[in-house]
C-alpha cells in the first residue's frame, strides 16, 4: 500500500491520496489530522510518498514517524542522473515541469532551518497532485530500470528517514565538557572577542621570530615576511611551511591548528549549534555526487578529535560507535570478483602487506589507495604495478572506469548511481583528471550504497524490535547510536547483522566480508 502525502502547513490539515503499487490513484484526495496519519501508519504501515526530506521533518515535529517512504525529489535526482543529466534540477516543481514537457526552472534554495518544521508558513500548500503524478512516472521508470536502481531508490529514500530522525534526536553533546576542552587548549574564553590567550601568545611568537609584527591570519603578510627572510613560498599551506627552516614555522603551525579549532568548533560554534545538550546537524542525503552525505551548517562531518570528548552518552545510556574496516578496498574486491584482495575479516592492509609487501603495512595501504584514486607518481606507481600483476581483475575494473571517464562516457556505481556528464574535455590533462574521478567514483559510490543499505536495515531491525536505541550520527562508513545501557549488547548484535545483510543485498553470496566493528563507550573519544 502506498499513500502520497502533503504535510502542508505546521498545523495541518494533511492532504493524502491512496495509490496502487504502480502509483495510480486508488481513491480520491483526502484530508487528515496528524493523529489520523499516525493511525494509518500503525494499522497499515504503507510506503508514504513524500515530496522531499523536509516533509518527514514536519511529520516528526508533529510526533509521527513512519517505517517506509518514497522520496520523490531524491529519486528524481537518481533518475535524472541516469539519463546523463546529473546536477540538473530535480525538485518536485522541476520534475512536474519535465513531466509536462516544460523546461525545468532551477531548484529553489533549501528551506531555512526553522522553516523546515513549518514555523513560518505563510499559507497552506497543495503539492499533492504533483506528488502523485511525478511518483507515477518514477514508478514507470523504475519498473523499466535494472533491479539495482530500484534498490538504490528505496535505500536513498530510507536514508531521508534516517537523516530526519537523526536531526530530531540530536547528537548528545556536553557543552560544559566542550567549554573545558577549549579552555585547556586555547586558554580562557576572551570576554570581548579577540584571540584566546594561547593563540595570542603564539601570534606573538610568530612576530618575534620575524622581528616585526606579522598577522598570522594574513597569508599575504606571512608570504612577504618569509620572502624578506629569504624563503619564497607559493602559499602558507602547512606542507609547504614544513619544507623550510625558519623559527616562525613551529609557532605558526601550532597557531594554524588551534585557530582552525577556534573558528570551526570554538565557543561561537558551541553557542550556535548545541541546544539542550544536543547537536542537531541537518544531513543532506546524497549531497555529494558519489552518494555520500553532506551536512548543511555545523560541520558535523568534520568533528575534530580535540572536541570529541564532548560527545557523551546521557546517564544510564551508552554510545555504540561502529566503523567499517577498509570499506572501499573490500568494495573493490566484491565489484571486480577479485576476492583474494580482501580475504577474511582481519586488517586488510596487514594481510596484504604480509603476502605482497614484505610486511610493510604502509606500502600495502599506499598501493591500494593509489589503485583506487589514480596515484601513479614515485613509489605509488611502483606499488600499483605490483598490484596489477597480483590482482589483475581488480586493476582492470578501476582501469576500465578510468578509461571510460577519459573518453567522456558515463560510469555507474554497482546499483546505478551515475556520475556527472563529461562536459568539454578540452585537453588531455582534463581527460586524465576525469579518468581519476571516475576510477574512484565506481568504488566510492558503491561504498556509499552499502552504507545506505546498512542504515536502512539497522533502522528497520531496531523498529521491529521496539528498541529505544537512537541513530544519532553517520559519516561515510561510521555510525553512532545512543542506547540505554541494558540494550547495548543487543544493539551491537543488530549492527553486525545489518552489515552482513547490506553485503548480501548488494553482492549476493560473496566471500568478501564487510566487517563493522562496534564499541560500547561513554564518550566518542574513547577507543
């Protein structure tokens, strides 16, 4: 059973229409309260057809959670890309225009944070007819598509539910711990802005090393100062600074590291993003062309190690933190059929090093990453050549994706996510750059699909068990749950089971394992 739903304004009413599995109307349009929507979910568990991620945010704000959905805008993005138009407008209005034979207008900007729950609605909306029509067209397209695309559409839509619920739950965050960490690293918070004491002291050291005042936040001043000292630099990037011998380098590198922390996750960030002991990032499902997620504000996908101790479970609760070990090389082994590349569940790089690189784990890691990302210079080229002899099928797989990219052809992930079109490859350098991108796209895109299916399976398992555990954080190949202490063992088992199911959903009965290693901790900084 499917039901198209337009949540309208914050106070309702909700408009809905029952549909067949093919998307055809199975009854007239109806109005309902949020309580009635919750009852429909309880009695029938339909697949709700929603226009966009924010539609579910409104349901959650009204106290309604659902088990299954079809996100029209996310699915439209997949289908548009599959037609070679990745990045083209794919919002509901654009999809409706496309269906009517009109040129789509650019997609509107995302809703503001507060408007996501409809706090500033100016009047009722009526998107239901468009939702029904576009969904029916998408169902026809998916019926004609390979099975992988149908699984991808379902997983991408499920990801929207996970993203909405993670935003609503929030990541447990102790503001007092964060403040103490900042004070320890930066010194007391300045009363009237300006540099914290330790940053100010490092800035003074930089100036003293040059013998004159130099602003460490100004690349132009730094380049001139180094030039006067006989060091002509192209930039003030850390790697370039480390190549020269000058007394300003040490304090400047320390300054840059602490300044990044102060700017990105300092007291201003804490005041803006942490409310009532929770950090509520807004996740953007499929926000990166490979299918990885992005976030809108708050830098949730770049939480630095220096402040991770602030992520702490509530009293009586635990954090279950699970990350996939060497996910992309294992994905390559499954994609290429070169199963010997990823034997068992042990550390892949250590195993490969013992067999091929004289026990040098660093060389094994460099070889595999270079194979997937197109590294060819220096030692990387020599190591990749050894992989090519030992694992020809795996190398042929990524080499083929690179050749397709260089030739301007589209490449697709395992389930069917499609890379952006080539555009004008005016020079050989541009063609090679696109080849390096497509070489990795097929692997990283498929790894993102595995992670999507993992999230969907884990969420479904927790709902089926009636578990109070909450998914509260996700980035690429790591998931974090907030769970009652007595539920921790059951959640660990559910995480491991979901990882195994995700592998089977994508690759069937493959001998390649995708181990997800959960740890039960009080703080995110604990290993």
